[in-house]
């Protein structure tokens, strides 16, 4: 077992306090958006060898993939860690985005390589050849936009806005009338696609319509019965005035997770995290197609190829408790599952649900890892990489501890 140091990404939308507070670390003084825990080559964790030297986790795994990952993982996913875990802390909204399927990622990555697009170029869509299904487990109240809702429900919100604008005397912009017509189409895919395309490509017309809507709402236009959706419009516009993503948000499910709730996001799902702290897990990829709420590159034609234009219920992910008492979150993806581990002082150990390699991070108290190949103590804020060859691992409370210990572990899926 290897204790690891992880890379902190200081994106501007990150909280200055949440990750430090969770892990009991000093604050850096700047935004702390994502703590990457894994072997993605862009920001690999550093593993401590027994002799005290450090090595990038992806390089360590490459020394003996079968030992570190297990034969089954190598056969299915190749000689790389299949997943990437993060602690994510959003103080401001992230970009409106979607992730490609595996086939789209492979084709897009090969195409941009053949076209000579530099790996770090701002206009690069595909950073690697992998897909990026993901899940988020809320550690605090967590707000997000997640997937299209039924067109009729979004149409009702736009009709409400049109009524507000008529009452205000400012008139209804033509583009809002067109979006209402788009959403009135009987075929769902056509309705969602045409409304989304009109808003993302609307240019100055969308900007003007957004600013008129915001002016009406801030002047006292009624928000009920759409308070959450229209409050989100105001908050998004305060960060990105006139951005197409402000009105696109009304096409999406508005989600508020309570601590302990989780949601998963397959390829093609348009989403944006708005605010909160959580444990995020995904296939090991950094492929993101953006659709607004960002100063970064937005490739509209490529984005439209990637989106699944279908309404979805919010894909909540419930805990499953195994016969061994393991609290597991298992989305319908082969690359990963999440285990939440809670240990009472002087209580019984919990077996780690491990299939292939695993990573673990402690968010409260201290734990003691016991395996046939060695032992390791981890205090709050510490994390470790657990090779497949070191299984089985039991997670123990530290003897004499006063507080409940909490840890999160990620491994490949144990579902067939």
C-alpha cells in the first residue's frame, strides 16, 4: 500500500475554504477547486515508495500493470487506472458541459491528433481517448443542472417569462417566442434539439433576451411557481451576463442534493455543477465539451454531435449495503464504484470492496488499513493507493480514537 500526495487544481470557480476545511489542511489563500486522486497523466498523484522516494502514480503502475491493477482490469481497460477520483468544491457555477461516449472520444482524439492540434491548445476538445461517465456524492448541500427535462415543462417556464415581459411593458423578444414554438413540437428530440440550438447559436438576440428577462425578474416580476429555476437564471447571469447558458439552464433539471445523496451522469448528459462540496468519481479522462457559462472554447458543432437530446429523470444513485456491511454506490459504469466507510470508535472493521486497484481518502478521524502485504495508518486528509495484489484489505478504527472515522474508497465496479 502506498500513501499518496494529490494535485490541487486552483480553478477560479473553486472555494477558498471547503477542501481545506474537509481535510483539516491550512487554506492556500486562493481558490481550491478540485483535488485529483488517481493516475491521470495530466495531474497524477505522487506515491511514496518504502525507501521514501516519490513516483508519479501512472509511472508506478506502468512498472507492473498486472500487479498494481490486476489481470482482469488490464484485460478490460488496458494498463492504466480506469478511474479518477476528485474532491470537488464549487463556490461558483462550473461550465455547462457534456462528455463524449467512448467511440466519440476515440474518434475525436485521433482526428485532432491527425490535424496537428497541440495537446494543450485552448481549442482542443479531446485531451485523451477515453470517455468520462461520472458521479457526484454530496458532502454538503449541492446544487446542479442535470439533463434535459420534458419539453412541455420547460415550455411552461418560457411562457411564464413571456407573460412577465408583457406585463412589464418591455415586449417579448422574438427568440423567446421561437423557443416556445420549438418546445411545442410533438417529437421530443426535435423539440429539445431545436430549442437548444436556437439558444446556443442565438448571438446578440439571446444576449438581449436574457438581459430583458433578468431586468424583469429583478424589478419584481413573479418567480412563483418557478422560484428555483428563475433564481438560477439570476445567479448565472450575475457571473456570465447574457451568456446563452443562462436561458439554456431552463431546459435542464434543477437539482439540489442533500449531504449523502448521489447522482450519476452518463455520456451525452448536459450538466453544470452550481455550488457545493462533493466526492466526484469518473472514468480516467479529461474530455469536456463546453456549452456556455465559461470563457473557454465552445465548439458548437462538436457539442451538438455529443449531446443526447432526450429528457431524463434525475439519475439518483442509492446506496447498496452488501452482506458484509459495505455501503456502496454503484453506477451503471464498469470503470468505478464508490464505497463510503464509517467506523465507530473501537468498532468493528469494514472490509474494503476491492476489485482491482483502489484509492482511499480519509475525511474524518483516522483509519488503519490491514492487508496480507502490509499495514498503513491514515489520518484525516491522507489518502492511499491500494494495489490489486494487496487485496483483501480491512479498514479498522484506530484504537482509542475518540471520534467516528469516515473514508471514501474507489475501485472498479464489482457488478457483472
